[in-house]
C-alpha cells in the first residue's frame, strides 16, 4: 500500500512507515493513493467478521503484508462481535462496544497495537495521544504490557467521565496518563507541537495512536461491512448510516468502506453542539467556535483533525460534499432522545442517541437506517443514570477499574512542561 501526505503529496510512504510515523511533514495526514473497489462484495458479506476483515485489509495493503500475516493481526485484534440490533422503530443499532474497553475504539486501537508490534524496528517507541475519552482507554489497553513501547495519554482535566478516566488512568506499567488544564483541542494542539519538535520526536521515537494513524481507520472500515452484512439483503442498498462524530475518523472509515464498494446509500455526520462540520456543510464557511462541554463529551471537538481526509476522499471519488447528511443535537435534545430510545426498550448513551435522533429526522420512507452505538451505556453512567433515573450496572472490566486509584499527573496546557515530562 502506498500512501501520500495530503499536505505535501511528494511525501510517499508504505503502510508500515505510515503506521510507525503517524503524521507526515507539516502535520499532514497520510492517505492511501488507491482505494480500488473490492471484486465480489456480496460474497465477502457472507463471511464471518474476522475472515471478511482480513480480506478487506489484505486488499487494501496489497503486496506489502502477506495475507496470512494480515489474518494473524486481525484475529488477535478482533476478538469480539459487533451485533446489529433491530429497534422497535425499525432502525438498527450497530453495537460497537463489546470489546475490552467497551467502545468502538477497541477495533482501531487493538489493530494498531498489533501492526506497530509487527512492524516495529528495534528503536524505542513512545505513543503520544490525546483523548476526549475513549481513545485513551482503547489505546492504553491495546498497548498495555507490550515490550519496548511506552504510552503517554493526554486528556482534558475534569472533562471526561470519571469512569472513562478510571479505565485508562489506573493501569501503570508502560502506560502514563496526564490530565491537562484545558479542553480536548488544547490536548490535541500539544500532541501536534510534540510531533513538530524533530529533536524530541527522534529522542523518544514519537508515534501517535489517535485516529490520525491510518491503521486505526482501516480497522474501522471493517465494521461498516459488518453492519451491512447483518442487514436483510433487500435492504442493503437502502442503508443510511448515522455516525456520531467528533474527530471524524469514524466517518472517514465509513466513506472508505463506500469507496471499496460497500452498498451504503449515504451517511449522516451527527455532532453535538460542537457543530463546525454541519455548519460548514450548510454554509460553506469553516468557522470553528470555542469548544463547549456537552453530555457527549467524546465529541467535544470543534477542529476535527480527520476532516481533510473526508474532503480528500470526496474530491477523489467525485462525491459532492453536500451529499453528506449532517446535523447537530444540543444537550436538551440528547436527553430527550435518550429517553425516547429507552421507551423503545433500548438503553443507549449520549453519543449513540445523537446519531439515532438525527437518523430519525433525516431518514426517508424508502430508506433503512443504521446508527452507530460507539460506547456502552455504563461508560457514561453518571449522565445515563441521571437522565433515565436508572442505576446502570457496570460491566466486568469497568467494575474492576472503578475501584483502583488514579495514577495521572496534572500539567498546564504548556508544551515546554509536556516536553520536560516526556524527556525526563
Ligand atoms: C463514544 C464516542 N462516540 C463517538 C466518537 C466520535 O468519533 P470520531 O472522533 O472518530 O468522529 C468518539 C470519539 O472519541 C467516542 O468516543
């Protein structure tokens, strides 16, 4: 697989290099130079998740990685299902929270860890990543205990759910966590500064594990196929998929799946009040506002770092950006949606509820709707309990971590302080 830097097309790398490097020059994102449609999508859809996923990834990677090796990586990463659940209103929930950290990020995080371990040279590797919640847990658990790989995770202090924090800030070992005085965008800016610092990058072998890393996106492509595979055959070409969006990695993966030939009619980019993209799609003006804290805090992002990939792919495929559905839901609407979902006997959490609500608003009669449930309701227990007047039980992995002490350090949003921590 060849990839190029979207900002500087002269920078070309292999998949293994892109996985190791994360970002290209000028903080440019890598993107595959070819996304050739798959030959027989119907036959692929008949296969089990892991086997199908290995074939999709193998097709994308081409000669670079032998098919048997790809199967090995996928089998080690995708050890849990992604069931499609039909709701009483006729829409479907794709549940992406059955992995070890109960969120969709387990797909990307675990596949990336496998890739990095497989493609690493003997140099030291430091994974530096910013999280608005779930990436941190997925990355920490995916890399925990992997020899020669240090992991440093930044998150906005007080702006992620206490349980999310417990899940990845209690591990210790090769996982270090930093609570930053600032919002997620500030964390993301610190990560970008670190990647701009060539001396630092070299000294500690910096690598990013957030959705910037192409391996994570390729893994996410696979669950869109899994969603369509579980739909009745007659409904497949009518599928509209609503994607709860923050950094837009998830939506990018869906669009790559479509470019590969997956029969999805269209996508809806569903955001919370941090609605830079829905406003942009309506007005053509890119005007990020100050990020605001919401109930769906993992989507509190006003400068989504994967957006250039969405634009690049749409440009290449000749898809007008306006064909993307989009919309936003504020906290009051999110609460109301969660309640209505619960009345349909479906227990959801704020991110999935936003995607469902916008699907309900925008789905036409001849379409079939799928919304992505990106996290287990217990990961947002505080808000789900309060809104629905429930006491959602903690699933096993969360219950265990909830008892452990936090091991995070606290730093201001100043690059010099982060740098000192990293080299110290
Ligand atoms: C639970 C949840 N839903 C949705 C999203 C948004 O995904 P993306 O950032 O790829 O748009 C995130 C991102 O962290 C998340 O944690």
